[in-house]
């Protein structure tokens, strides 16, 4: 059967994920500026017999949905167990999509730690269906958590931190968001507990900023 061309990234076929075999002590968040930039290389696609083929071009997120069921983008890691190359950036973009999926990763939880493991595992399984990973499950979940927190922060800034009444905020449900989740998180943000948590987070950020400035002066 003729194969279509999958572009720009290494694609493997039927290769098990090796996440469980790698260290969980990675420090760099996927998609951060610390992900090493590597030149575009022809992709390698592996079939059932282990034979490889090469592709070309630039792969975008939409291409992930066109992969054959047995094909996955291979995400390699460096000696520190961190994902590298353009595949790592593609993975980061895809995790951003999952983090904004209200059904998969609901926002109506106080913190990432309180999001049920079943939801996190569902997101992880979804990733593994499209990526062959050389990084640990714990690493990917940590990166998902950062994306999830960033998403909540953006929603709070754009739809909650506005000069409107509580009722107007409750009615101003962001696109793609489930109403019940939005109402719950808005009520939490306006509660004493929510405001206390916001001050704590803001204080921690300021402390890190001050620490960074002191380091630069040394």
C-alpha cells in the first residue's frame, strides 16, 4: 500500500514508548526557551520490519491527526533526559492544546495537584498515541501542569480581571469552556481562599524576580 509523506520529523511505527526507562529528574519544561534548537533534518519512518524511509518538509500540528494509527513522532532526549529538537517543540504545542481541553483537563480545581490522576493519564495516553517518547511520564505530566496553569492564568487575566460585576463574570464564559467549570472557578477566585492563594502566588513570583536580580548583580 503506498505511503503518504510525513514531513520534517522522525516518525516511528509500532515502537514502544520508553518513558518508564528514563530518569524522572528532568528540570527543563518542554517548550521552554531551554529546549535546544536543532536544524531541520529529513524524517525517518520505521515500518514493521524495521526498515526506514525518509521524508521532508515542515510538520505542523494538523499533520499529527493525519498519521497512520501505528505511526508516531519520535521525541528524542539529551543526556539530561530532556526532549530536544523540533519534535520537542511540536510536542509542547500539542500539550498546549490538551491543556485547553476542558473535558480532559478541567480548570475547576484549585491546583494541578488536585486534578485527578485519571484525567492526567488520559492526556498522557493521548500524547503517547501520537508521540514515541524518550522522556518519563512524570516529566510530561509536569510539563502538562505548567501548560494547564498558564491556561488558567490567561483565562483569569482576559475574562476575570475585568471591571465587571460577579454576575457578568459568571456569564462571560470563555470560548471552548464548560459553563459549570467556569462558574466554579470564578466563585473560587472571588472567595477568601482564592484571594489568599492569589496573594501567595504573586508573592512567590516577586521573590523569584528579586532573587534573579540579585544573581545578575553578582
